[in-house]
C-alpha cells in the first residue's frame, strides 16, 4: 500500500458509494451498508432490468439506473463516486472495468467482489494508479453476518483501505489478507457456508434414518447449527474446546466423534477445501487466457 494525505479520503458516512451490477452478492453488501446507518442519498446502484431498478428503489430508497435501456448507466453511476463496487460475474468484470474507467475520479477506489479475479486484472483495465481492492465476501453478508476478506492493490493507501473496510463493515467481519491468500480464503469462508449447509443436510438425513419426521429433523439440525455458531461467538473458547466440553467420556457424543475420526472426516474436509482452492487458482488462469 502507499501513503497519501488523509484529507483526500472522505469519511465512511460522507463517501459516495456506487454498486455496479447489483445482483445477489452486491445487494447483500448494499443492504449492510444501509443497515449500518449510511444515508441512502450517498448510495447509487445499477442493474440490467428496469423492473429490478424499481424494486431496489422501493426497497432501499436509493438512486438506481437500469443499464439494459441506458448504455451510459454504469459510467454515470461511477462518476463522482468515492468507492465503486463491481458486482458482475468474473467473465465480465474486466469489460465492466473498461466501461467505467473513463468516468472514475483518480482517487475512486474500485472494489471487485468477483471470485478469482486479481487486482492486476482490474488494474490493467484502469488508468494508471487507479486504486483497486479485491474482496472475497460470502453469502451470510445478506444478514449482516458475512466474512469479507480485503486485499488492497498496489496503489491503495492505508486510508483508502480503511474506507473500504468501513463501507463493508455493515455486512459482517472485515479482515485484510495478502492477495496471495485469497484462494485459501475462498475455500474457507467463501465456500464455507455451503459446507455448513451440506453438513446440516447430512444431519437432517441422519435424523430421518433414525425415525424422525423430515421437517422435525431439519428444524433440529438447523437450530443446532445456528445455536452452535452463536455459542462460538459468545465465548472465548475455540471450536475444539467447545467440542471437548460436550464430549463426555464413554458418552454418546464421544461415540459419534470417534466414528467421524475413524472414517476420516477431517481428511475429507481438508481434501475438499484444497480442491476448492485449486479450482479458484485454475479459474484465475482461465480468465487470464480468455
């Protein structure tokens, strides 16, 4: 990161934020921004369809442009923004970056939430020195309980990193990581919610196999997973300590854990996450070659 006078960076409250392409993930972040108390008048968004624009205007009270019937919508939204969050799919994000490049203020921070897209890819489509930040969010951002891993590019100042972190903070936990760790982050917190959902499915199926009604088994599994997460947040104990506290010697929980260990559950999780990280790296290479 570089150093720059603080006066060039607005406060989180005053910063103008543009969401370019407001699909599910960008809307989740947008909702968190507004839930944190930010003035809707400082937030602008773009979507493809006019009816989607109407939906977001009604829901959030913000300015929304529909790019489907206005070729200049994305550039107009980016013009004058202090933070520009690109929410389009990885295959289209470099084209989107080029589309808005001419409208950006030199100090505007461009934030990419597209998986596997590096800062260098975005920077190559931007004017020299444009600040670019890569972010890996996850789906619990929708309920302001996400994890958002931030990796600043070479032209980003500490103050700009803090601004981006402040904007994202309404969506959950914000952490800063070196960009070379983003594939690992993608495999853990990015894909992690799906692992938890998968485990919840498995516990539900196990309950059905033991004779429970599926609706009841599902509710028991979901509330147990949710409650366990809340317990981890509410205590200083780590997951291993909490597990040991509910695993009585020669008890029922010990039997289940011993079975999981014998069947190699930890190795399965390690292999799955390693494959997820490898796939993220492969997607980056595919995008570079496209």
